[in-house]
C-alpha cells in the first residue's frame, strides 16, 4: 500500500475544520417520533443502489504557500468540473513554473435500501469518491469514512457537491487522490440525514448504525465495480472516523467481525476520540459539572427518546429529563429541524443565555480575563463600566453550562448515585440508563479481533477520556492499539485536527500493510493553530 504523502498530509491540515461530537413552546412537546415499529427481515441487495447525482471535483492549492509551509484554507480551491473539463485537465502537462498544484476526483451519491430504527426498510444515502486521472489505475484500498456529529443536514456526505472546501467530508475524500492512497472512499450518511432527513437520528446507536454503514459500503462497492472499474485483486479495507465517527468506525469493525462479514476485507478501524460508552459519558458530564457542548447530551437523550423501543413504549419525552429552562431554549427543535450546525446551536444557546439569564432562564458561562462568568446582559460590563471581552469561540472550550442548567435534579442524582428522588419516574430513568448502556462498544460477550486502533486525548472536554478507558479496561491492551494523546492544548476540535494531520495516514498504512500490533503508548504532536 502507498504511504500518505506529506503534501496530502499538509493539505489535510489546512482543510480540516470542525469534527465535534460538531421551536418548541410550553404547551407542545415536538418530538420526532419514529413510525410504529415494523418487524421485518432485512432483504437488502446491492442491486437496490440508485444514483442520485455525480460529478468531478478538483482540489487545487497554492504551490508557493505549500513550499513555504504556511498553508491556510484560503490557499485551497475546490471546484466542480464538467466531464470534458476534468478530462482536459487530466491530460494537461504539469506547469513546472506554476503557481498551483491540483488533484482531481470523481464522485457519486447513491441511495441503498437498509433497515432503519423503526424496523422497516428505507433508502439511505451515501457518497462515493475515487481518483480521476488520465492513466489506468484500479483502487487498492477501500476507505470507509465515518463522519463526526452533524446537526445540519447541509453537512451530510451526500450533499458533497455543495459542501465548502474547508470541511471534514472533503478531508476524508482526499484519501481518494491517486497521489496519495489511491482509494475508493465510501462515506454514508447516518439515518436521519440525506435521504432520511425527515426521520429522527438514532444518535450513538452502535449496532444499527454499524449495520447501515456496512450495508452502504457493500452497496457502494458493488456499484463501483459494476459501473466504474474493478478493484485491484489484493485490495484491503479500513474504517476511519473521529468523534461520533470514531465510535461508528469501531462499531463497523466489531459488526464485521461479529457477523463474519468478509466482503469489505476490513483489516481494522482507526478511531479517534469517540463516544464508545454513552452511559459513562453522561456520568462523567455530571461528575465534571460542566457541559462544554450542551448539544452532546441533548443528542444522546433525543436519540434514545425518539428511537429506543423501551423508551417509546413508556411514552418518554424530553421534558421528563431536562429542566424547563433548558427546554425553553428550543434546543430539541434546533436538532430536529437540522438547519443549524453545532457551532450555530452553541451560539443560539449563548444568545439565549445573554437575553434571558438575568430573568432566571438558562445560563451559559463564558471565559473572560476574570475567569468564567455567567454570560448575561448584567455581566456585559465590569464594575468600572467597561465592556467585558468574552471568549465565545463555539466548540473550542471557552464556554459551558453547569449540569443543573440542563438536567433535572432527579436525573443528576440517579446517574450520580442511583438514588430515586421522585421528580422523574423510576421506570423512565432505568429505560434511559439501559438505552445508553446497550450501545457501549464493549457490551456483551464479544471478543475483539485484530485491527482496533484507538487514539484519544486525555483532556478531551467533549468526549471525555473515560470512553477510551472503558474500552482499554474492558478489552485490555493486549487486544487493541491504545494511543493516549497528550498536549498542552487538549480541546476536542484541535485534537481532531492533529489526529487527521499527524497520525491518520501512518496509522492507516500500518493497518492496511499488516503492521498493526496491539500496544499501549502515549503520544504527542504539534497542534493545528488558526491563522
């Protein structure tokens, strides 16, 4: 297998942006309810794949900036091309004196039939990307890209033709460049996005999401080999993901090993800072008493309330578990509507805190030179009447809320000590606990096979280190590659950039070249900084 080239690594660093976990009124509880469950047998067949759109893209970046080593997103232009333009560009001789370097790839978006959260089959959507060039080649790798948390449907992989160049999906697509990995890249939308945007997203549902991604990868591979070209005879596969994508990638490898699914030839999964243990994550949030991204526990709760059969049977609602102040921020509407990304939701929560916090409403805390203070109008100026300068970079760890601003006292105490205080019915608390526990990566009697590689920052404030410890302590370091990342700056988004820029290519090569081996190691690296 080819080693990721330094130029592509550099390009990855400059285009990676956010990999994060990312109106209701008082009378109505607008919950995205899945339809009545229909027990069916999954009759998926690869021939059910259907093309939605296709095209060609070129990624062009400034050669001088590359040579200087001071890349920024502004130095990159990703442009859609017609087929004739792509062909002409592929035949053009390299510009030796030139001001730019370019790579091209072709893409297709598909739908495929698969089982969904309500037990029925629906058409899910996905993106396929592969190198486009004038020479004869065949992919020697299958990369299954598992995207991080999104809350805006506009960010989903199947919306590839409209995505900005500075994004995670374009970053994953770079594995398709013939100058780097020469891979077929398949990036499925998760249920609740793309073709199923009108359905609730079963957030952190390990088994279901893994099955959907596996079936999507099989459909995409089948389409590619029947309609584009064959893979090399000795091709191999790897799943990659960060944040929610890290948990999905690990779930995909477990699913394939557990169900003896060999058609994708998965050699392993590279998993960065993933929520492998949703229950431990919620308990850690309560222990920290800080929610740097309140959307994260909201997504956990919403996914369980909307799609877990036991919670649906108990008629659970969001208001059973969250404070009225938090509910009034309309966060569950924002997640349901899928119009805002995680940064925009964080900004909306800050705006709500500023306008309503002084009146007893939901309050965020934001950092200023005096420390963290409630972000309200009354704190907008200091004692001398000078305007305070708050650090409000969304998703970067500069603002948070305390847990009691979001969760009811009974929920907090139950997940802290197991005590029942009475303001939330015991059966609903236990149903939520079970909904989170069943989606733990290490749940059950499964014994992991080869290829699990975990990379996790020991200071991640959004996906706490306890997720990594849950896997390492349950499966043991003799069965996994366990890499603890240490740095003076350990924020979730910055760590994601380091994961992709400094480690991803090398670790994927180890997996695909048979050099993977179980071990535990502490690593460090240079963090990406904004320019």
